[in-house]
C-alpha cells in the first residue's frame, strides 16, 4: 500500500517530482459552499516558495497555482479540488555528474534500495518541492477552519542555537513575516539571521525548531486510541522532510518534571472549563481540551552543503567524495513554517469533520 | 471515523475498558505458517503487567491471555487472531466519589466533551490497561519479525532527571530486565530507583524517556511521502498515553547541529552500503537505510498523584479540590518499555508486508 | 492488506472459525448514548442460528452473545463494542476423512492456494458461522438507525424456481417470520417449502433470491464516485458467502427497458420531492433519493450436498469422488435474510455518519 | 469521509467535472520499472471517447492524455502517476434553461439534497465524463497485469433485448472492436445496432448487459471475508454510473439451479487443479480459483432522452415537464466496455499486490 494519500475525512493525494512537468494535489472532502479562489491558495504558496530572501535559495519559482476542479461560481461543490503548479527553472543537467552518488542526508540511497530505480534530478519525489501540494491543500483547510473560529500561527523558535523568547499568538501573526527567518522575537531573529549568513559563508547549514499554535479548537476532537489528535499531528509533522522530532505542549521537558508540576489544574474561566497552565499543549488523552494546541518540530540542517563529504557510488559500491554545487537553502525552518502550518491545519480539519463538528457534505449542514 | 484500528497490512483492532469485563485485540494480516502459542504472547504481557516491583502499582493483575481464533495445529492460518484478557481486581467503588471531578492530566474532561457520557471507573478506555491489546499484538509482530532477522530492544534512558550512559543493543537485551526501572546502565538505574522512591514518598510522580532500537531492518521500507517510516513510528508512539514527544536519531539535538555534523557519510562496510554515523536513526526520506532504527519517547509523570490538586466538577461547572487515592505507578517509563516496543514492532511488520519484504498471505511465500 | 474489517465510520472487525473456540466482532464507531443490551443483539442472532426448522440444519447452536466492552449503565459510550459467541456442538472429527479433498463449491482449494495451510474443520473462516459477527454488529446498526426513523425488512422472493408476489414493506414485517422459508407471500412460501423438502430428500439443494428494503433513508447519503451507496451495498452483499449476484431497483430487468420506462418521474408528494415509480431502487448517481432502497441478492444452492461428486485431493493432485455427510441446510436464502439485513444496515449506518446525518461521537450531537 | 479514492495497494484518486477545466486521475501504487508511455493510455481513452459511431453521441472530444509525473526515462518510478485530459467542446449554455429541473434518471436532485449546491452544467461530477480517469488508470493496471500473463476482455452480451451467443475469450478480442455495439457475436451485433437506431429515432434509449472476462489470474487472490475478490469487483462495477446489477459466474441463474448443477467439479488438467465447469466465475469463497473470472453488469438505458418527461423544479418544489435536447448516446453499454474493463483490471491489480503476487515497490521484486 503506497503512501501518497493523507487524512480520512479531509483527504489529499499529492503527486509530482522536483524536475517533472508539474507538482499537484487533489483535495477530497471539502464541504460544499466554501468561498474559494486561487488567490486564497496563492498567498500560502508565496510564503513557501524559494527566492524570497537571503536565507533561502536564490532559485526563483513563480509557483502559480491553477485550480482545475471542484469549484462552481466561486464556491466549493463538495467534489474533489485538483490543483497544480507547473515546474520551471529546473536545470536537471547539474545533477548528471552525481547521479550515482548517494548524497549524505538525502534519500537517494533509500529510494534506490526501495524501487530499484530513481529519478536523480534534484531529489525527485523526496525534494522539498513536494510540499507545494501540502501547502496548497493546507490553504483550503485553513480557510475552512477560519469559518469555525480556528486560527493557526507558526514561527521559528530556535535556529542555529539561538532561542526566541516566548511571544503571544497575536504577536506571532503580527511579527512573523517581518523577518526572513520567520521568528516573531525581533532580537532573536536578528541573531538567527547572522547564524544563517555565517553558515552559508562556510558552505554549511544549520537546523532549528518550528512551533505551531492552533487557537479556537473546541474540546472533544481526536479519536482514541490510535487516531489521537496528537498522534495524527505527530505523523503529519514527521512526514515533512528534514523533521527529526515532534513534541506537544511541554514535550521533552516533561521527562524532567513532576506530576504536580506537569498536571494542568482545571479551572472555570468565563463560565467554561479551562486549564490554569497548558503543559498538555491542548490535548489530553488524545482529545482536544479546548486550550490552544501547541506542537513543535525539530528540523535538521539542510543536507545539501557545499563542503566536501564522504559517500558511495551506489552503482559500483565504491567510496567517493562529493561536493554539492548549486543553490540551496542554508537553513530549512523558515520555509518550513507554512508547510507545518498546512499539515497541522489539515489534521484539525480532518478531525473536525470526523467528529461531526464540521458537516461532511456542506458548510451549512451543522 | 473512529480510531481503534491501527496499521494497514498488519492491522489491529483493540477494545475494552479498565473496569469492563475484559480487554482484547484482533490481529488481522498475520501471514499463515507462523508458529505461535499463548506463551509467546504471555511473556510480553508479563513484562507490562502491574505489581512487578516497587516502581509499579501493587495491584496484581494476572493478565492471562486467551487466543480465540486464527491458529490451527500450532500455526497461524492467515485468518484474524483474536485475543482477550479478562479483567480482575477492579475495585470500581473507589471512583464513585470523584466521578464528576476531572482529574488533572487525565482524559476525563475531554471524554465528556467528546461523547457526552463517560465510564468513570478508572479511566475507562483512556486507562493504561488499554495497552494490554497493543502488547499482545506486538508480541506476534515481534515473533514474525524475528523470522526475518529483525530484533527490537527498549530501555529507559532518562528518569526523574537521571540520564543513562549509552549502551549497546546487546547490553540492553542483557541488562534491561535486571532492574525494575528498565534502564540498561546499572549505575543510572540505581539513581533512578532512588528518584522513584522519593517521588512516591512525597505523593508525587516523575517522567522520563524511553528509547527503542530496531536492528536488522533492510533498507527500503517506508512509504513516501505521508506514510514515511518515521511518520508512522511517530504516530505509533505518540498514540501511547502519557507520551508528549517523539524523536528519531539525533532528534531535537539536530536543531543545534550543522549539516556537516548531522549528515551521516555513506561508507562501504562488508561490501554493503552503510553510514559511518547514525544521526538519521536509520531512516532517511522516510525510508529505512539499513542502519539500526532509533527512536525515543518523552513520557510525562504519572498524572495520578496523591497530592491535593485544583480541578472542576464537570456537572456543576464549579471549582473543587481533588486528592487521588488508590495505588498508582509513581512513574510510567519502565512499564511503557514493552508497550513502545510493541508499537514499533507493529509499524515495522506493517511496512515489511507493505513493501512485499514479508509475504502478505504466507510466511513461505517470499 | 487483509480483509476482515468492514466500513469506515461504522466499522467492524470480525474473527473466528466454525470449529475454533469462539466467533466474534468488534464494532467501532457507534455513537455514545445509544441504549443497548445483549437482548437487542440476541434476538437477531436467534433469527440466523441453525436448527430453527426443517429448512435448516438440525445442528443446535445456542449462540448466546456476550458483550464485553463499550457499554456503561446500559448505554454505549462511543468506545468499541466487543461481542463474542462461544462455539459448541462442533464435531470436527467428521471432517478428518475429507481433509485433503476440495469440496466442490467450497473455498477449500482457494484457501490452500492462498495460505498454504487451512483449518479443514468445517470450512474454518469460510463457514457460514462467520456471519455470527455480521449479524451481531448489524443488530447494533439497526437499533441506531431506528432512532433516525430508518427501518429494514428482508424476505425471500424466489426459492427453487418459485417466485413470490410483490408485498408491501409492512406485510414483510408481519409475515416473514411466520414461515421457515422467510417468504412474505404465504402461497409462494408453501410451494417453496415443498421444493426444499424435495431437494433434501434427493440429497440435493436449491438456490434463491433475497430482497432487502430500507425505508426512511433521507435523500443525500452515499459518496460519489467510488463509495456510492449502491456500490457499497453491492460489496456488502456480495461479501456474504454463496451470493453470486446483486441488483438495485429494476436491476437486470433494466437491460430490456427503454429510458422512457426506466426513468422515474419526479413528483411532489406531501410537499416534498419523490418519484412516481422506483426503478432506481432509491439510489441515483450513487446517492439516496429519499425513496425506499431496494436491493436483491442471488444466492446459490448450498454446496454441501450428499450426492456423490467429482473432486481432487489437493495434496496428491489426483482425482477423487466425494460424498459429504453431516447435517447441512438444503437451502441458504431463509437463513441469509438476517445476514443480508445486517450488512445493508451497516452500510446505511456507515453512510449516515459519513454524511453527518448521525453524529459521529454522540447520538444527541446532531 | 469522501469517496473519490479507489483501491488499496493500487489506488487511484479521480477528479473533474464534465464542464470544468479538465478531468484527471492520480495513480498511486504502480511498482517501479514498468515501461509506460502516453500511447498506452491513449489507446484506451480512444475506445471510451464519444463520437466514434452512430451509437454514441456525435460530440467530439479529442481527449488527449498528458502524464505529468511518476515516469523517468520511459519507466515508472514507484511514485504517483498524475494524468489529465483537458475539457473541450463544452457548451454549458444549453443547460441554463433546465438548471433547476431534476432530470429523471439523473443525479441532479440527489446532489442538491447532499451538497446544497450543484454544478448544473452537464451533470458535473456525475457525468460519464468522470470515467476518463478510470479508463486512464485502468490502462496502467492492464499493462501491469499483462506482465504477469493476465488478460482482460469485455463485450456487450445483451442490448435492447437482443442476446448474443456465447463466444470464446479470443473471439472477443478479435471481434469486439469490429462493430460499434461492441458485441463479439456478429449476428447479434447487427440486430443490436438496429435496436439502437430505432430507439434513437424515437427519442428514446435502450439498456443492456456488459460482460468482462479475466484470464490468467492465479488461484489465491482476494481477501476474506469482506474484501473478497467478487465483493470488490461488485463494488467496482456498481460504482460505474448507470449500472444497476452485477453478477459473477452463473449469477442470478443460480437461484434456479440445484447444488448438483451449480457446483463445479474439481479436476486435474495439465497436472494442475481446475474445475470442469465454471459456474463460480473463477471465484470461490471470495478467492480466485485459477479459472477465468467472469462478471456481468446490467446497464440501464441512457436517462437523457428527448421524449417529454415529468419532473420537478427543485428550487420552487413545483411539478414541471422537461424535454432534454442535445446530443446523447442512445445506449450506454458499448462505451461502458472499456470502463468496466478498467475497473476490473484495477481490482485485480490491487489484489495481486495485496497478495504479494506482484511486488509493491518494484516489478522485478518478486
């Protein structure tokens, strides 16, 4: 059973390689009646596309989305929404001289081990370009959720060893796009930017941590015991290339806490049940508690670096050296922010429909 | 769509509440021809059952498994294997006086928010007792994998702030069951045990980190782009109660590494492709690399503590105080080891079959 | 990927062989708050069990259901409902002398071809006994649907060449249990019974047709384009052993009709949209029209007959003769009525939840 | 949960409406290493497209397929294969005057009941144009199966009351494309053609029966007890618009047969197990027997007829009359042949992979 489909009630199928003709996605399960246009999707794609600043690759990809189905008179009809983005600026030739070399940190060798053959041009399906479909579909999930008072904010909280100070949800929305590193703490952002510039100058790359916060999710979504909301978020985030860790709420900090510190006391706030702290990150027993959902992704440094590295030739099984030329992001987290937001948005949309909080057939149903 | 089914090609359905008549699991997708008996399952259940030592609850549950289907003349037949364990020693009465109080850190309130009603006796479906089915099914996955040279080892690497020194895979197998904290580093184990005893004496609890290592997985399993091997492991582990974080290989450490440190160089070892280090934790691009698979779970401290806590009455929406009496584990990681092993084993078995590395119908097929 | 799970939002897993220890089912996705007791399930099992009359096998199986989970204080809790029935009266010895012979019309040989080994005692998993789980789960689906004004009626409309006259939905409910052949037309029922008695006397068996009608399904359920309501009903019914054909509404008659005959004119009835005829069988374009849903199953004659038959020994690949002794139903349709009702009920329940017409979490949600 | 995805191991997602910008499909699960080009797909699309003869609508749709992903150097890579066909010749204006009228026999009203809104131009998603994606994906399934010696043949065996004489598998392949009615019995074909011409002249339409035969399927595929091979075929075929019945082997004839007639005796043929007759249609107990798989679909007459019909206006709930102008096929079965072949091919491919008879990752794997 292949793995290019994600979600159950809000369900997407993505396709396309970095150097193929196009990349795209089909979104199945969007209720009818949602106002939607290409601009809704385009603005999210613009956030993920390369060439935006000095922290990302100078390749310019216009990445103009085309919606091919599922809309009628400006509204969704309940039928699948197919979207595609044509590929451009794909200089495949630069990959020819390393086509049998397994780039360290890249999926070249595992793909060969799995499929026997591999599209060596730029990573093929394992390229970050695959996330175009995720972001496009996530844009629809976000718009759907906004109808139900649910908002999502993502930001970089650690980069190259620099940690940001905590900021409010609203401050993230206000500040995150003001800096190319997508850190909502301006002081930290400046230091992070220095780290990026330094790493690039040295032909190296740096990792970091992305945090996503979801506000307005009602208590009661998430499906025990395997499709818990945090389990599905963990899968969604870990499925993004370069992510090596996921945590919810207090996350790994909880390993060094006592129960009396970790437990969030329940309180009554504005006549409703809430918790005094939110170490749970809005999810208890796999079900939303009504508090903000907080999750974080550990992102490894970009594997494509210009420093010389040891590797092997997969066709001859001999050891080689490799130097990766070309234009690559010296760090991934800033561009991953919209991707992680998209993945989390889709999980929430999926579970909102699964729990009958959003009508499966029509926006006006429930 | 409910969430009590896990996996695709190796697929389980669990059922049962902590104070119901029984708990159980049905395993669908075990190839025919596997030698299997109740003892294979029982030995894993014995590892997870309570009452084993001073670090776990003194409740004694014999937890004798009965296999009800899917075997003939000592071998699996390819049909579903149903297993159950009858519940005993369930003193439901002790929960009556807190039946409307939402225990902090427990899923009581989210269950009410979701379903409107709740079996308040001991956590019902959100109880750790639910893991009986997981461990029973995992025992079959482990036995299946052992036929293909795949072994799994789990251990506690951090507890109450005490961190264990790195140990080899074989040392884990040798040492892990020698101490009730299931830490394979004897010195650290002793200190961890002190932390547990202290926390218990204070009516409190402590968290920790569990690590699982899988040896012998061939390169090439895992399904891009959403059902990546690490994505499915992340979901599997995060779906276990009390887990708040998951990481693969270098995990969150990668956020502070450079690409030149993080990338594992490919090398030729014994004529085969391997990597010189294993920061990737055996998974690159969501596909196994042939190196050991390494994952870790952050486990929160037991939410049931005897210290007084603030909470609310969900029926009257008033604030209350709660003191949880009864016998509870002061720490979860030691008993989670076999549960996490089981979940990872099932993910590997699932993907081995999905990739046609194990025949879907019969053990002798491929 | 194995096949013992059925449905999506109302989802069951069945297990058990005819001569194993028990047969059972786990039902996942029943909304919380449904009043349910073992008697609700038992009454349907009593309709399917053997030994009820001269048209069925004289084996007596008490078939007492036990509900092991998912209920609290007489109501469903939203968690999985596990049910089992212990096997009795299983004289496995009588199968020993034919254990390597492939009984004609039975799945013995295909099972061997698939799994390499086979539980030869009484058909194992391919036995009609497997339907115990379906009927038990279907009883819950029926009770759930009845809360939403949906009723199901099944009857035998053809048996051994005798065709029943059309009867109303209410007449089916009134008359169907009055005769062992479960035909609601008393005259035809009498003739059918004669055919059964005659076939049995000759050591032979007869086939027939079962019809299921569902009343009260609202317009708008069913999921284009693959999970159409009729497509899922077709799968559900064809998955019952011995069924060789399925039709909806006019069914195969439509092949010889003109469009002007087949098309059901839309009319306004009691202020609502209806159709003047119902050749569509209540489903157009895969979506319910609000008219009664009508489907039929062609059921082959019982393959176990006492007449001598030609066959092969699967272990020696030599041709043999076989005479099947033992007590077998001379005809299947009467006992299939509750099974087919159960399957259709589950499809309707599944799609009612999928379309958010029934709340996924709680009966009082929508 | 929406319904635009079909299959498990060989899995497709279709999208697109009759008057949208394009229609398409993504095929996930094609093993790597299959030689594939657009011509392989185009030849099947050419068989389904309209405008081929006097029995189909004179609309001309070139229907040129574009493969956008999943191929590298002429071979599949194991990644998703996205295909699309741009829409042309879509005169939407002709639907404006009937946009609120529910065309009898069409899904207009059920779509409104389900989604609240509807793309009224030409049936939208319920149009036969949706089958472009099925046929394109089926072409890949056919090519994959041909590598394993599996061939598929479809033909019309009944049309407008005219029944064809039985013909061999090879005769179907030779004769079926010689006549626009796709009947492999030349005499019957001629009479069928007369029936079509007559019906068209009278502004009416006729129904028929399509038969699909699959040769070369090994014994042992199909997943008991719900995903039986015949159950999945039944769903696949019933999911095609206009199909009202499905049968396997003897089908509805079995209702009037005795066990001694219906049971296919097992024999040894060329040293292998076979059956002397094939009333089972190649499937016993839901598993392939190694004999040819035979299934049939009852197809209703085209609902679009130019005769005046009674209907309702769904916006005003008043009764109206409707006359459908425009160019429509007077009969559906001839054009359904390639569609039904495609659906059956995909079910077989899916189950071949599910049973590990075809490697999930690579053509050369098993």
